[in-house]
């Protein structure tokens, strides 16, 4: 029986070390993300450019993500995470130096975003699989929800710090500060006690590991439907770096400080949504669909906000719905996946969630440029609510079919003994 308590995973020393390091590092990451968006907007003045820089940053996840999952299943995940985190620190320092020396250009930002994307594509499945090695099997949903809380909680401070620093010293120092913040997570990884890790047996070499991962997801109806919804929602409803910047600057007349505070308000809600899911003993479809409804409704309301003050208030439930959805998705997926397959499944999840940004980011920017800033976030909310309607109907239909099948099994004649051929599994 799983232990109770929202923060039960924090009893483990390795968990406390890892989350402390990631909290500091991710504050820096979100500070850089906020400053980068403002830098691109200053250099180009176009929402489409904001979408393109996100496309360059997340394109590697789309192209390399599944293969990175294979790598995570075959290598020591802790060592791989250390290497990728060190590389991302170097990328941040280089961007900061270029900005401070006045050599930065829009094409250079695109190139460095692509470099960051390659490193992140490899890091993502390795780091997230490492999280599952920090605790016993029964606490994996809890530690993943707390991991989401840490990631989203850092967004409360990172954008706010960026808003403060950009106004005082410029975007370049934000990038250098992010580079320094990686030392926290690197130290936490080095200081971990390896003997306390529940290290999975590496997946065997050879065979067709990527095809095996795709087949594993597709053959499970729960995994398959969850991934389809995740891909659609992520593509069109999670482009906050574009949509919220456009709404803040064009509709509400705010600057970089307002944009940073908007992201911070969204992150307060994200933190709360993650903790709500972490407190649940069982995470199912009800939690996932409920979070999607909140995300869809408040995306539409954000587009209609008449003032910054009201927009800040709406941003809290907006973030709560988004993070609650991602955390509930983790809680549904991971308990159904065996240990040697987790790297590949997490990589596919990252590909669906972040790898869809190269498609959704430019679309969102284009919609904002041609139909108005409000539509850059409202159209995603409408798509989310459509997904809720389709998914809810599918779940109800599947449960009715299962109920009919159970009734037929219990009330019908005893089944005949299956033949050897009939007993073979369906491919």
C-alpha cells in the first residue's frame, strides 16, 4: 500500500538533494526563457519571431526525443544528466557574453536556441527517468508530481527575477545568472548516494528499441489515448512564451516587468495544481479531464481580460489547470510502464509535450500577428475543450463496453477451452 502524504517522497535524502538543486537551476532556466523572449521581441518586434525561436529550441525534441529515450534506457541516467546539465550551463554563458558585448543577433539567438534544444532533448528523458530511481515503485506517481511542482514552482521566481534584472542591468546578465544556477543541480547530482538509487537494469543493446517503445504505447489503449490528447493540447495550448507576451504587451499595454509577473502568477497556479495531484493517492481520468476544463476555460477568459490586474488573477487558475493536467498525465502513464521502458516512454511524452512546440509556437505567433493577441491564447482554449468533449465521450463509451463484456461473461455459458492457436497473443 502506498504511503500517504503529499510530501512523502522528500523523506529520501537523494530526493531532497535533487529537488533543491533543480529548484535553483530551474529558476535560472525560466529567467533565461523570459529574458530570451524579450530579447527576441526587442530585436524583431514580431510574434512570429517568438514562435520561431521556440521552434528552434524544441525542434530537437521532436526529431531526437524518442532516440534520446533509447539512450536514457541504455546508459547511466545520473551521469548522462550531469553531462547535459553542464552543456546547458555553457550555452547560457555564451549567450550572455554575446549579449553583453553587443554581438548578439537574431540568427545567433536561433542557433543557440537550437544548441540548447539538442542538449535538452537528451537531458529530458535521462533526468526524468532518474527521478523514478529516487524512490520505491509505489511512490513514483508522488515523486513525479512533486517534480512537476518543483519545475512549475521555479517559474514563480525565475520570470519575476528576469523582470527585475532586465529592467536594471539588461538581458545579458540574466543569461549569465542562469549559467551560474546550473552549479546547484550539478552539485546535487554529484552529492547523491548512488547506493540508495533504485537503478533500473539497462535495456539490452540490439533489436529495435524505438519501435518497441512506440509499439508498447500504441498497444495499450490508455497510453495511446493519453498520448493523442497530450500531443493536441501541447501543440496549441501551452505556448505561453508567445501568447502571454503578446496579450500582455499588445492587449494590456505592459512591458517586460508585466510579462515576468504574468508568468510568475501563472506559475503560482502551476505549483498549486501540481500539489493537488501529488496529494491524491490514485490519479485517473477524472483529474485529467477536470484540469483540462480549467485550462480551456481560463485560456479563453485570459483573451478577454480588460486589465492587467484581472489578467494576473486569471493567470493563477490558468497555470493550475495546465500543471494539473501534466501532473495527472504522469500519474496515469508511469505506473503502467515497466522500468526498462520508462526512458523511451518519457522521451515520447516529452516529444508530445515540448516537441510539438516547433509546430504550435509559430502557429500561435502567426495567429497573434494576423487575428489579434487575444486569439493567440483563446484558440488553444477552444481546442482543449473540444478534446475534453471527445475524450469524455470515449471514456464513457469504453466503460459501457467493458460493463457489457463483464455482464456477458458472468451470465453467458462457460467458455470453451481455447485451442493452442486461439491462445496465442494477438500481434
